[in-house]
C-alpha cells in the first residue's frame, strides 16, 4: 500500500481541527489505496471519511471525519502529485530531448509520458504508457481533455517513428477514449519525407472520425538542433513544403467547418512564417485550443496588442500585409529618435518581425521612447531553432554585450517560465543584468502586457 507523508497542515482546516501534524503518514481513505492526487481528491469528496493514518510516533489510527462534500481537508503532502511521474518508453526519431547537449541540469533530460500530466499541465502523451486501469481512471474521473501525440495514424509507421513495436497498437486506446466521450486534442510532429504528404492526408482522414470529441489537431514542424549526431537523419522543411502543408490543412478545415462547425486541424505559426503567408484570422483557431503548442500565438498576440492600443491611444495600429492584409509600415518607419529614452526588447528570430511591427506602432505614439528589438540567434542549439522559449542566457549575453540597451532589457516570460529565475542553460536573470549592466524586466508573452510594460518607462 502506498504511503503519503504529510508535510504541513493548513491553519483552521479540518485536518488542523482533528489534530493532524507534519510527519504523519496517510495510508488510505475509506479502505481505498491512494495512488496519486486524483485518487485523493476523488476520495475526499465524500461527506463521511475514515482515514487510516500512521502518526509520527509510529501508531496506526483511524480518524473518522464528517464534512461538507466540497470541503478540503487542509493536508499538505511532501509530494503534491502523490506519485512519481511516468517516463517515456519510446525513442522517437524527432525527440528534442535527445537533441540536447550534455551538461545541463538533470531535470531537463526527463521525458514524461503521463496522462495525468496531460490533464494537469497540458503535456502531450503517446498512449504507449497507458494501461487498462489508467484508461478506466481517466473515464471515471473525467480527466479531460487529454492531449495525444498521434504523429501518424499508420500503425506500422508509428512504430518506426516512436521506435516502439507497441506504438501502433496503442492507437486503439484513442478509440476507447473516444467511445467514452473523453475530449482530446491531438498533435502531429511533421518530419519531412516520413509522415508528411500522403501520410499526413491519411492521418487527418483517420483522425477526422473522432471529431468533435477530438477538439483539435496541431501540425508542427520537427525542431532540429545541431546536436543530432547518431540520430535519425531528418531534413528541414522549405517554403514549398510549408505551402503544401498549409494547403492540405486548409482543405480539411473547410470540410470540418462545413460538417462539424469547427476547424479541427491547425498549422502552427512556423508554417506561415516559412511560407510567407498571412496569418489566419482569430475565428479559425476555435478559441486557441493549442496556443501553448505554437498555434495562433501571433494572431492572439497581435489582437491583444491592437485592442489595448486602440483603447489607450485612440487610433488604429498599422501592420503589414502578413498580419492584416491591408497596410504597410511606411507610415511608422520615418521616426526621429534624437533625444528619446531607450529600452530594449528581446525575442527569438521567429517572432522578431512581428515584435518589431508592434514596437514601431508604440514609437509612433510615444515620442519620448526608442524601443530596440533584438532577435537572439540560437547559437546554443543551432540556428534552425528560432522560438523564444529556447533562447539561452549565454546567447543573450554574447549577442547583446556590444549593443545599446538603455534603461531596461525586457524579455518574455517564455524564456524562463519553466525554469524559475534561470534560463534553460542555468544562466540566471541576475547574471544577465550584471554582465550587460542593465535592469532586466520580465513581461508576459501577450500583446497587451507588452504595452503595459513599455508604458512603465514613460
């Protein structure tokens, strides 16, 4: 039977009233074993509980509790998840963790493949770790949506891509989730010459039968770092490839919208940058279901920026054809910067052009301010990695040490959000400040917060 060490008790809580103390160990609730936090939350929803506890003095006791159904007990556990995370058993040909250099902190090399984390954090899972008991728990507790890395619906090809002889058979578990009405989101990491073209068409055709229980599918290009020695040979996509992917997705979107009322499948923003096409309007993203997967981030950022810009400055922002299909930036290019206060904003190379358009609009209405935008080239992972979330502290320092920064260096929270106050390479924000002799300010990665942060320097 699993044991769960109690590390704290909330003041004025039920647990406090019944005399629980740090160091006590919870053994069971109503004679049921507690595997993880989902079991715990489900079990304590009863109005009458019998908790089996081993006190910190070593005595096993039973504590009977009567409570309202929605009341929490107020117990804090040493492991808030109440279980270990499940690691991935696959060796995917596209796995980014396998493309990371040695010497980083250990947690960065952990590959999770846990449906519980999919529900809690939005992580994607392959279904290869999913047992019958796991499926029953998902259905019982309605743990939805579950985010599934399909990659391909061709069972044989999926075994090859995941390097797991059971990966094709695991697709049948999606049938069980669908039949139980468990909402899903899907992902296809597209690899050139592997699961694209006819294979992508085949996969979308098979996935379409899950709609609308399958709320969305994102198609994202494989990320290729410079650390691929000994790994499966993969080629980067070119503009013609991107145009073909967007065309394929567009046809399925039209079919899904006409028949199901949703767009079903979405191209990540990288495809539009690569193709040189305008970004879709907000309505086509179905509420940004896959924003964290890079789907609709540009459109959402620009719309948030534009809404607050109109409210604050009472004029329309001016954007290029790539964003709004109607204007160019000639109206905001010719700016006299003499005597202006300077600040700097950084991002990855992918988002740089959009950020520059936003800051030009701000300079247009804030004559006292010059905003430098620096696109950080990813020398750490290689130039094919262009997203802001994988920019490292050492690349920021190396590329900005000779640049004018001004009163502050503004960086998006995506660069440190997963790592506390450090970048992916363990360089701290304070190290960046000290080395570059500047103040660093963190801004949330949305357009409205960019405006709010900039206005702090007026």
